[in-house]
């Protein structure tokens, strides 16, 4: 198993986020990867490799050019407007409002490209997000070289990032960038399995009209959980992509007995699709003590989750997404990887 680690991830470290109507410390912070790194060392998993540089091209293949230009320039424009610190949005275009005119003012641009108020942009966010995508691509490249398992351990996460919007702590969709690159480079089919607690709305949107990438999401029901506006069971794809999106929303309090049955259904759908490669968006926020999740998976369940996915027998790239019970991440992530590696 090859493990690629974002050694410079800590440059993305914002002062706080808006949570429950209050300004609070960021749940998505450098301590997350520090805990995972320590856990990987204890489990003797490694070495931790650095990424190569694939340029901006693979990122432009899944994200809009104007959106990426905004991310690259946002903090500089923010400071030029007389503000310092982290960026938060002021206003959004609602129904009936125009999105075809890009505002000149930075506050207007932020509202055009953000879809929530809880995802701050710091001075180094663009660089950290780009580095995460390069890490995922580096890990994906090893699968083309014959590796059976690779792990891209990066932050910020990516699966909420839409083609032209950011939110949910996500700016560049690392899993989608890697899946698209694998598909294009190999000319073969790719499946994305998202097991984060929250629905991977960005990944779904990017591949929704594609028949060469199957997207399967196992997540909290969006009727009462973030991101609310995507992830329902009746969303199954459109045009050529009809039938190539599968959402399996689950109720609060879901334990392993329930989760494992739905995971089996997810794996059956992937096997029927017959992909050559699997990309797993792994979120540890399904853990019982996660502050942003309401499932009830325990430490013992993650090796079993990995082993269930391993039974697909596919070369797999694991991309780190959410997980905010920091004290447990050093056990959850190695446990899942060891389970996946045992297949």
C-alpha cells in the first residue's frame, strides 16, 4: 500500500467558522492530519510519500476556470479591499436573481462561488487545496502502474466541492479529479464510493451526466442533514449518466448492523457496473463520537468496512475526506486501511 501525505497541509489554518449561529474554532483544522499521521506511525503504515506535480490541467477538467481563478485570487482581492483575516460570504444569488453577471466587488464574487457560510478561505487555502489534488493524482498514478491500494491523506477535504462552488470545508474535489484522471488516462470505467457521513454533493454533480463513472454515496439523509439539497434516493443521473448515480441515505443513529447492509448493496452495485478502478472518499465522521455526525459506528467497525470494500477485488484509491473526532482519527484511519489491505 502506497501512502501519500500532505506534509504542508497546515498552511490552511483558519481562525474559526460559523457554527450554530456562533463563531467557533474550526472543526477542520491541522490537528486532524497530525492525529492521522501519528496513528499511521503506530500502525507501522508508510512511508509517507510526497506528491508530484500534474499541473492545473486535471483540476480544470472537473472545475470551472472562472471558479478556480476566483479561488486563486480571492484572498489577495480581500486584502486589497481593506480587510484582513479569513473570508466569509455576505450574500448569495437566490431564485430569480442573476448569476450571469460576475460582480466586480470581492463580496459579490464570494457569494457567487460559495454555497455555505461555514467554510472560511484563508491566505494559503488555494495552495493547500491544489496540493491536495496533486496528492490524489500522485496516488492515482500508482494504480495505473499496478499498485492495488493507495491512500491520499490530504486536507482540506474535497467531496463537497461543486464544479463552480465551494462549501463543506471543500474547495477542490480531490476524489473527482483523481477519478476523472484515471478514467481519461486508462480509457476504462471508474467507480467512486463515498462513505463520508455527509453526502458528496460535489462528486455527484461532476459526474451526474457521465456513464463511465459510477458514483455511489452512503450518507446521512439530506432531509435533516447537511448538505440538504442533494443526496436523495431519487437522484439517479441524467442523460447518458442516467442510472449511474446511487444514493443510499440513512437515518440518524445508524449502527454497523444497518450500515453494513447498505454497504453490501453499494458494493453489489459497483460489482454490477464492472469498473477497473475504485476511488473511495473516506470520511471518519460516521464514528459514534464525531461532533458533526449522528451515526453510531465504533472503532471495531472500520476494519470490517475496509474488508467489505476489499472483497470487490478492485485496485483502490482512498481519498481522505471528513472526520472530526480528532482523538480517534489515529485509530479509525489505520483500522480502515488495514481492513482494506487484508482483502
